[in-house]
């Protein structure tokens, strides 16, 4: 089992929601941390049926033997009505709950009350570089960073099964849309927008559905933690900037599978795109695991200047280049952003062998950047 970097101090003492994409390792981690905790797995049909039929059973069972530690409920989104019982037990019996799941969509749109702020929110992401002994960048870019997929020598079948299970268990079973075949086609079409600004009209035309339906489908991906949008940084903009956000699937491997990419090797355009997404995944995980919760946005002007990621309120401008040596023409976008916003740090992450400074811009090898990021030396 990997030693995860997620901070679990709150899990030990307070009730919380613990969200994460399917197969990111939530259940494995919780069972290792709390081997003797009462554990309700709502993926089990008999467990689901009895608690769905009569949610009060949860209260009656826990009242019959008050637990000394946390109570874990896995896939809690499957029975939103349980949250009323859980809230009563938290308030009246001071029972701690860890509520694990892969989507808050049904809770938000069902009868779930999300416990009125009484539960903290934690997330578990795919593996990050610092959690993997002898981390292999090419393996990560080709296999993705879900634990089982990273380890497997040929994860293609695993990803096909992953996508099938997602459509069957997350979309069809939870009735998130009535037209699962169309959603499946949308999922493959949406993959071409990975790392790009989304054109809803083009995707709607390709899938034979309306633009509002496409937007709703993208929201399903976000709510089920399969993807996220990166907003545009446009604070006090002098130059005209693009308004639309960029879109990323939560894992490189999933994007590879949906796009049917071949082997990703250095020097190709595909490598550059995958490398950028890998760094993005590290940033998102670091923002949450560190407790800093800094924003990640991007900057693009209508005249063509672009910076891949802006961290926080223009504290750091970060450009990702999957090239063995950064040259002066790679600095164009980050120079334009520096001229307008005066960020505290300007950094280019690349495959360079050694760190250097060009025109006041730090050029960091990716290994050094990630070491400094997780050591608290990049943003704090």
C-alpha cells in the first residue's frame, strides 16, 4: 500500500466527507487506518437494500452499541436519506462519521442535507509523485496515476473496465441521465477537449444533442469527480483575455484511454500535453493536501499570449514545457504576464537537466520543481 500524503488529522477526530474518484484508494486507506471501525459498504446489495428501505436501522444499530471511534459509510451518495440519521447521531450522541463517496451530485440534488456544515471535506486524488517510491515519469504519463493502473504492465483493459463501470454504476444506476448511450458518446468526444477550452457547440453537433445538454453532461463529469474546469485568470486585466475555462479529466491515463493514444514518448506533442496534465494533477493535489487551498487558473489573451497555470492571486506564474531545453521563445507568454501583473515568482517547469535563471525567470527541472513544491518551497 502506498503511503498517502493526504492529511488525516481531521479524520481522526471529526466527522467528515471523504470524496475521491473511483479506484483512487479511499476504501483501502480507510480500512488500513481504522481496521476495527463499524463499516457500512453501500456497494453491497444487501447492505444497500436494508438501509435504503429503512434508514433508521443505522441509528438503532449504533445506539445499541455506541462506537468508541469513527463509523465509516462507503458510497454514502447512494442513500441521501441516511444523512438525516447521521446528523441526529452527530448532534445528539457525538458519534464521529467518515462519509466516503465518489460523487456529491445525488446528495445535493436529493434529500441529503450535507450535515449543515457539521462535517469537514477531504479529498483523495490519484497518486502523486511523492507517494511513489522510485517514481517513473514515463510510466505515469502512459499508465495514469490510479494505484492499480500505475502498477499494471498493460492497463488498457483496466481502463475499458473503468469506463464501463462508471457508465453502469455511476451514470445508469444513479440515473444521472436518461440516455446512457449518448452520454457514452459524449464522454469520448469530450476527451478531445482535455487540456483545452471547451467548444460546447461543436461537441453538441458531434453528439447530436443540444448545447445545454452538453453543459449538463460536463457538469455530471465534474460532480462525479471525473473532471474539473480551470478558470481564466482575469483580475484587473488590461489585455483582453479569453473568457472560457479549460477542461481536464482527473487522470492522465483516463484521457489516454478515451483518446486511444499510443505510447507517449518524449519529443512528441502528446508528451507535452500529458506532461502538462501531470503537473496540473500534482498542483491540484498539493493545494488540497497542504491545506493551502490556493486557486489554480490559467491566462490567455485574445492576442495569443498564454501562461499554463496561475497559482493563487497571481503569486506564481507557471509554464509547463515538455522539452529538454527551454529557449528564449518559450518565455513569451510568461514575460507578458509578468509585465502586466508583477507576480512574486515566474517559473518554467521542463525536462532541463539543471536549474537556471533566464531574464529573471526560474527554469526548473520537473524533479526539482516537484521536490520544492511538496517541501513547501514553491508556495506557502
